[in-house]
C-alpha cells in the first residue's frame, strides 16, 4: 500500500532528519522563548485554531493559479501571483516554525522532513521568479522550475498532513471526549476536606483523570490531560488564577478552562463538582 511505503520512506530519513531537527529545535526555542506573545500569535492562540494550518492553503492555491496562468500565457498575472505565493509561503513557514518548537519524537522527525521540503520549494519558486525577471521572452525554463516547485509542495503537504492526521500534532487531546452529563463519584487519594490550597491534585473520575485546585472555599476541576499535547496538568503550577502545563507552558483559567496562553489553541474541559452522598464529591463535565 502506497501509504505504508511513504511512511517507511519518511522514517528512513532519520539519519539526517533527527540531528538536523534537534539542532533547529534548539535555536528556534532560544529564538521564540523571549517573544512568547508573538509565538502565541503564530501558534493561533487568538484564533482558536492552528494558524499554520489555516495559512498553508493560500500558497498552494496561488501556485496552482501560476500553472494555469502560465498555460494561458498570462505572463504578468502569473508573475504577480507567483510573488504572492512566495510571500504567503514565507508567512506559513514562520507560523510552522512556532509550532515546530513544541514537537518531539516522531512528530519532530516528520516535521523536519516537511519543513526541509517546504524550504526547498520556496527556493525553487524564488529561482523561477529570478528566471522570469531575467529572461521575460523565453519562459520555458521558468515554467519548468515552477512545475518542479509544485511537485515539491505537494510532497511537502503530504508529509505535513501526516504530522497532523497520523501523529496528532496540534490536534486537541479532547477531540473525541463526549459531553458526559452523568455524575460520577470522584476518587481522591487524600480526603476532600484536606485538599491543599493552590496545589494541583490529581483525582480519578471513571476512566478520566482530573486536576483539582482549591482556591479559598472553591474547588476548581479541569481535565488532567493538557489539550495541547497531553501534558499532566496535575504536575503543573498555579499562576494568576490559571494552571500552567509543565510541558510547554500553556495556561488554562481555573474558573472556566479557557485558554490564557499558548502554545495550545484549545480550551481545557472543565468539570462541575457537588458533594456526594456519604462524603466526598462527585463530578461531571461542565457544558462549554
Ligand atoms: S502539552 Fe504542550 S502545553 Fe501542555
């Protein structure tokens, strides 16, 4: 099956992609760490959706337009669309690099292959643009180079799709979790009345784990698995009324689970609590 062959092909790139990816990851983390709000913007925290995925269709559409306009010999329009395609591809790349800093393992490996193909594509389209500018009368070479670029961007998009659809990168960890209207008894390691103030505490609710944080008389309950990449929020810290994930630092408001800081672009499921008969608590997922 072709998908298995391509997966093997991608995984066989480990020899160069792993050290290259780790190297890029290091300098990108150092680059983005001091400009966290800008990184949040590039992740798509403000949009509630990964920004990279939203932008990538733009250059693909524009480069498709370049092929059509070249075929119709609409030279000026083809060149203008090519410039827009290059600019939008550069924008998509910057957003992708922000997401890349939070990858690891197989996702980082494939994201490295994806990014390398896409940067090569960008160079190929730039070469096509230079040839168009340098030799406006004979466009054969420029058009051939553009077609090579289109083949490359298709391959890069395939690998990028794998990073999301096969490896689940930037997919909400709660995408398939049901609404759960039933009250279920909460299992706590410590008695509920001894819950420490402001300290994340793990509790079991049926097949789910929750994180509880007591603030004064109020006990807040969120799902324990971070929506971004599954980090354990019970090992996080409480900051400014939010719980901060120990893996990449996303913050969710304790009161409602709303996202306060990326790289997550999703809210965290919140749970309602009520006293259970015979002591302790029971909980159920709160409506959004
Ligand atoms: S797993 Fe990435 S911020 Fe929580």
